[in-house]
């Protein structure tokens, strides 16, 4: 299959300049029908830029593209769609004001007598989504569904529209294991239909599971193509980073909890999360595990006052506090780095520098502005500490690559030097190198006495740094794991085992 | 099933029903076919223009030129019928071509030069008004007998109301407008643009042709509105219909369309027009109130509707539980 004579899609010498950077430097790539081709590289390596050049979302400065041997030059996404290249971009891909079905069919709606047929559209949508494991009402507005559902809808849309090439830019970032498997079974089906599929991700396990070959970018250059059957993860990582990643054996270092800092007592919000109680001590990381929709994000938002609870209360060092909005939380030294950076996090038009100091300045009050040199010092410190790749601190943050935006957001909350830090999916979209840096950062913060609550769908990561892990299920705490019980297997077991008992019994 | 996106439309409908009931309770005479017929006739030109404005606002834009385009159309027709022997129908066709092309040109400038619609259509407003002045500064009467023929077409309701041609033209415009907005691919593209132009572009919506077509529709309907207005007044005057664009915007917003685009209904605009017409009728019936009260009430209504929309956006964003709906793994 990958040895077919003519590639489905071939790009030669693709080059793209941005002010201050060469995002792509003479990149070649070959894609064959019936293969899944991984596109790998660090944050800011140029992966998203490459696919945008291929689909006409960006105008490339140099380079040629052939589709099934014919030269093509899509000048717009509409054109590449009509050529049979379907794409899920890394950013938001769908329109919040339309229904699920309208989003799914925008541009190729079913018609009756020349008019759109909504009924037909909804029925077709239901059928299509069922293939992707979604059982939802397509006539509902897109915004009534979670980010994960939207992601699946976006993938379904791209897959339905792609006759020849399907491009997925970090499609699995907001999915959990089961959904990833579901997506993979769909990808395999499409691959067997002869599609050429580009798959971008930072999860190397997934790369090895689904892909046949991988092309690696580093600093905008193609540094090699590998047949995945012939290499190891370590080879790929070395190729990506251009150096060996120090072997980080995931030794558990849970740390020892200090004095009690924050405690929540039967906190709840009807329809969102069942009453839960939680004590968080200094120098401890409490991990929140669970499937999507199990209540991880809701727990985090409730503790930060981003969502107002309708029952229960929160105490800091034994004193009851008012927690009706994030400002209250911030004044008590809380910080929350949210999951959905696009809508709740970054301010796209503001510079990277302003985005980083935003929360600190807000806590100080706007009447007491930080000095220019102080601002620069803080921003530069975090850019270096988190290895944020940028052309300048003045560039609008939306121009950063996805992973670097995530890091900048993390920097914003670290800059406030909180006592209690809530992280919701801190490593989503972050590359392998930075991933292990962030894990050690979390461990450092913990050892310096900070109390942390980290919600994550990556269990290995939770196992590495958590003092305790709380497993959520159906918007309820299902059980709590401590000490040596914190293993990936136990978490998976707790999530999937229907018969598991209530927290008090599960504790050993 | 009622969806939150339908709520503004329902509120508009409710407002109209309540307002009408109140008026009819105080002045039972309002509840007559005569008043209904006048409501349609008097607001025909505004309604037609508001349909175009609905498309523009749905897409997230604005068109400030329509009042001037209506005046230009009137003057153009009056002058051309006075000075040449062209048949009015040919003149209608000609002026529609001109106004549509004018709108399309504004759309092209907005898209290709990446200029804000506000600025471009503001320039369009001055241009069209200026062109009307150049043609004639005085009010030019239209005396062509074809005009009288058209003006004499009406359907007399049993109880005396006369439903005139121009009211029918407005109704037809609304029906076609609703179909185009809600039942065609183009209409979906308009909504998509209003939801977010950058995302719409990545989803393959042809922004250039959609933008151009939207402003062409708005320009063309302003032309049609101008024709209707000249039938209504039998004259063309370059100082007429100043500020009609703002009335049209008000009708669209009172009709439940979100001023920032993406949400709304053409049918809502129809009720927006009726509500505004009803207020005027009430003031006429009252006799003692200054007609400026119309403006004050419309201002209040506008404010209320904008608040309502803010509230709704806020409610859908925070209040709603997001279901996952993913098939549970076995
Ligand atoms: N529109 C733009 N203007 C200026 N610079 C840009 C623009 N888009 C991307 N860049 C820069 O180009 C580089 C490559 O970005 P790209 O988004 O392709 O990275 P990526 O490989 O997709 O990274 P990630 O894994 O974080 O998504 C980055 O340094 C980024 O800051
Ligand atoms: Mg990217």
C-alpha cells in the first residue's frame, strides 16, 4: 500500500515566511492512499502551518503540490474541500451559532426541490454521527454539547467531506481513551477505503498504534521520514528534539502533605456535580481522574467560583470564605488554568506579554499598574522557564502555535504565585519535551509548599505527581486512591468497574 | 419544541400581540382591516429595506447606505420619467440593476480591502445622497399614468380596508427573504459568517461571493424599496428618507436578530416592522401625543431587546449543562 507508484498527495519545497520567522523551510512530504501518516514535531515546529499551506488556508511562499500526480494549488479551503481534502484544524472548527446538523453539512446540505431539507439533514446527521459513536440530537445548537462532542462532530464533518485526503490536527487532544479508540476504528475504516490520512498529535503511543509512517518537523524543516515498524519511540523523540530526551523514569514521588489549606464541604451544583467534600493540604497534589463529562472540569470550576455552587461551602485554613466569583477566589490566593484555552483563556489580540501578566495585574488592581521593567522581567522569566517559542513578546498570542499558547496560559497563573493552583488539563497539546518539564514543574511547586488540584485525562501523568487521586464517575466521587494504590491500572479499574463501592469502602 | 434560539422571535411576537391587544382595548377601532391595510401600505418601503438589512446584520455587518439609496432611486425614477420616454417598467429594471451593482461594489470593497462595513457603507450613504442631489435638488413629481394604474391596484376587504399593491410587494419580499435566509445554502453561509468569519472560511464558506451577494441584496432591496416609496409618494426627492437605515436596523433588532450577527429570523423583522407601525398608529389615534413619542418608545424597545439578547447569550453560555452524549463504552 504505501509502495504505490504515485502518491495521493505530494508536496515539494513548501516554504512559508511569517514576520520574524521562517515557519516552513523547504518541506517535502509524500502521502499514499491507504496510509495513516503521522506528522510530528515540537510545539511551534510548523505542523499546523504545513497543513494550512496544503489546504490553501495560508498562501505558501514557495513549493508545489500534486494530487494523484496532477499539480494543484488550492487557493482557499473551499477549493481544497472540493478537491477532496477534508481537514480538522487545530483551532475551533465549528460555528457556535449553528446546530450540530448545520455544522456537519455546511457547504453540502441535502436539498429537496432546490431547498434545504432540514428533516433530511437531521436524519442524515444522526446516521453519520452514529457511525462515530455519537448519539445526540443533531437539531440542537452545537453549544449544548461538550468540547469533546464538538471535536467528534468536526472530525465527522471532515471525514465525510474528504474523498482523497483527510487531515487531522491534534484531533485527540480533548478525547479520552474510549473516544480515541472509537476515532481510531473510524480512521482505520477510512484508511481501508483508500484515503490518505495525516495525523498530528503529541501522543506517541497513539502515533505508533495507528500510523504507518511518520514525518518529523523541527524548526520548520523536514528532518526525516520513518517507517514506524522499524523504529522505537525513543528514535522518534530524538529526531523531534534533535537531542536525546533524558530518560525520565516515572518514579512516583507523591510528596508528603503539609497542613490543611482548602477544604470543601458537600459542595454541589444541581445538574453539574453531586455534592463532594475535599480537603487539600499544602505540599500536595490532588489528582482528578475520570472520563470526559465525569465532572472533572465542573469540580475545578466550582472550587474557583467560576461556577456558583448552590450548596455547601469552602474553607481556607479553617475559615469559611465567600466564593461567588473568580475574583473572590483570586483574592484568597487561588488560581485556575482552564481547559478550554480558546474561549476561557487567551485574549487573542493582546500580546504574549500582556496575556502573561493579565492575572497578576488583575489581582494587583488596575489602579496600581506593574512597572514596565517588572512586566518584562516576569514575562521573560516564564518564556524561558516554560520554553515558549515566539518571535517576540509583542506578537499577538493567537499567532503562537497551539502548544505555546497553552504554555503562555500556564505562565499567566504561575505568575500570580498562588497558594492553591487548580490545573485543568495542563498538558493538553504540549509536546513530549515540554510535557516532562511541566510534570517536573508541578512537582517543584508541590515541594515548595503549594497546594495543587490537577484534573487530567493522562493517567501516567497523574500517577507521577499526585499525592492522592480522586476518581470521578457520573459527576460523583467514585473513590480515592492514596500511596502505593495510585497506579494506572487502579485508576482504569476504578473508572470502568461498575461494582466499585463508595469512597469509604474503597479506601484501603 | 422551543429552543432558546427561538426565544427572541417569540418575545417579538408576544410583544406585538400584547401591544396590539392594549391598543385595541383602548381604541377598539384599531381592530379593523382598514388599520391593518394601512399598516402594510405605510410601512411597505421600510419593510422591504429591512429584509435586506436583516441579511446584512445576520452576517455580522451593517449597511448605512439604504436611506440614501431609496432617495436616489426615487429621484432617478422621477427625473428619467420626466425627461425621457422610457416605460416605467424599464426604468424600474434599470434602477434595480444600478442599486444592486452599487451594493455589490460596496460588498467587494468590504471584503477585498478588508474595510469595516460601517465605514464603507457610510461612504456609500454620502455617495448615493450626493448622486440624488446631482440629479435634482427639488422634489420632482411623477405623473406617468402607469404609476396611477399601479397605485389603483388594490384588494378591498369586506369591511373596507384597501390592501394595496405595495403592501403585497412587501409581503412577497418577506416570504422570499425568509426562504432564502432559512432554506438555501446561501442563507446558511450568511449565518455561518455571522457566527465567525474566520471559522466559516476554514469550513469552506466562500466569503468573497457571500459578502458581495449580501450587500447586493441589500442594495437591490433598497432600490425596490425606493420604487415602492415613489409609488407611495408619487414623487422623487433627494432629501427624502433620511435616517431610514436606522429605522430598518431598529426593526431588525426588535425583530430578534442579534446585532452582532449569527442569530435571527427574517419573520422576526416583519413583526419588528409591525410593532413600529403600531406605535405610530396608536399615536395617530390618540391625536394629542407628539409623533416624537414614536421615537422614544422605539428607543425603549430597542434597549429592552438588546438587554434581552445579552441576557440570553449569557444564560446559554453559563447556565446550560453540556451533555456529552458519547456512547458509553462497554
Ligand atoms: N499567522 C502567523 N503569524 C506569525 N507567526 C505565526 C503565524 N502562525 C504561526 N506562526 C509561527 O509559526 C511557527 C509554527 O507554528 P505552528 O502553529 O505551525 O506550530 P505547530 O507545529 O503546529 O505547533 P503545536 O504543536 O504547538 O500546535 C510558530 O513559531 C508560530 O509562532
Ligand atoms: Mg499546531
